[in-house]
C-alpha cells in the first residue's frame, strides 16, 4: 500500500510511539517519530509532514511551546495535541497557538484514526480552496 501522508508522532514514551506508529502504518500512513521537542523541530525543518501528533509533556520543553515553534516553521501542517494532563488553560492555549485538535489520553484506536483522517481531509480542503483561489486570480490577471 502506498503511503498517503507523512505523519510525525512526538512523545517521550517509546511504547506509545511504537503503538501509534504501528497503528498509523497499518492504515497506510508514512510515520516518523521524535522523543523530544528538539528532535521534532529538526525533523520538521528537513521534511514536510501533513500532520503532527504532539504530546504535551516532553523532556526538553512543553508540547505547547513545540506547537508554537512548529506553527512558525510550517503553518500548513495539521497539529494535534495529545495529553494525559488536560486542563482548561492548556486546551485554550493550545487551540489559540495553532492546535487543530486536542485529544486526551488514553487514546482509543478508532478515535485516533478518525481524528487523523478528518484532519488530513481538512488540510486537503484548505489546499484545494487556495489552489482554486490562486487559479482564479491568475485568470483575472490575464484578462
């Protein structure tokens, strides 16, 4: 099966990385992993990812800070915050800083797959809208 999209999974727990990666690969997604925020930033600079799953608790800095930094590098990437420590403040802050979705651990496989699929569909819709807009602008400028 051909890979659909590149996904970056960021979590300091190797078991979670393995489980999520295996689940997403089974669905045909290409998956990279990172155990720290810095590793995720380096990978994001080297390669375009359609979506990032970002744990809120990382060893080098908070996932909220990583979210903000990734947003600056690649605003078109869909970003999903995943946490076992939900608070109303973190939820508001994450959504304000560019998270598209906020999920609470423990994750159910169906919920994760549905969220990934929906976020990638939204990303594709955004790209199509921008393409049509640019195409229409080009046609208008030729007239």
